C-alpha cells in the first residue's frame, strides 16, 4: 500500500463545540500528515454540490442546513492507506455504531451531527480534494 491522500472535514457541530484541537490531535496521532487545511463556511450551493450523491435522500435538506450553519475545516490528509485509515479513525456514520476510541464515538451527537467527514474511496477523495483545493495548494 502506497502513500495516498484523502479529503476530510471537521463539521460545524465540532467547530462550534471547540473540538477542533482534539480532533486534529487524533488525526496526527493516527499518523496522518496534514498537507492542506482551510477554515471556510460553505454556501448552500456548495453543500448541495458536495453532497449531490445524496440529493434524493430524505435527509438531504437537513444535511445541507447543518453543513452551512457555521464554519468548517476542510483538510487534505496524507499517509499510507489514507482513505481507509481515516474512515477507521472517524468511526461509523451513526455514533451509536461507532467503535470505542473513534472520533465519532467521542464527539458525534447523532447520525446527522457526526462531527467529521472522510472520503469513501480513492476516486471520491480525488474529486472531493479538487472541490476545495487547487492542485497548487497541495504540492
Ligand atoms: P459518511 O459521512 O459516514 O460517509 P454518508 O452515508 O455518506 O456517511 O452520509 C453523509 C452525511 O449525511 C453523514 O455523515 C451525516 O452527516 C448525514 N447522514 C447520513 N445518514 C443520515 C440519516 O439517516 N439521517 C440524517 N443524516 C444522515
Ligand atoms: Mg459518505
């Protein structure tokens, strides 16, 4: 397995709750190098575009409202097997199913307000990194 990059976000719930520092520490302790990081506030259009794959889901409108309610951190993370490893460190979508010691087990309050995002495959990571970072940002 070679070094790869994945896309990650710290969502509005965790930023508002002051959990950024602890989540970044968990990321670094898991062996990731943070190779890109910005704080932004997504517009409704950006959130709809980013989550377009979920547009037919019953939770789509609520998800867009949540993801635009406040600032977020967008990040590019690098390590061996980064996509799979960051999904493992994040924990399951629903914190009720998340393993002990995962970010979502520690900080998420619901299946919607689950504090972090991670790409689900290398192909998705490439698209999601490109959504928020230009190639020159991530040399
Ligand atoms: P993931 O973030 O673990 O990849 P996805 O299924 O891709 O999970 O869903 C994207 C995001 O949509 C989740 O992280 C969560 O914020 C929200 N979400 C997913 N399923 C539900 C649901 O059943 N109700 C409300 N929100 C949901
Ligand atoms: Mg997903």
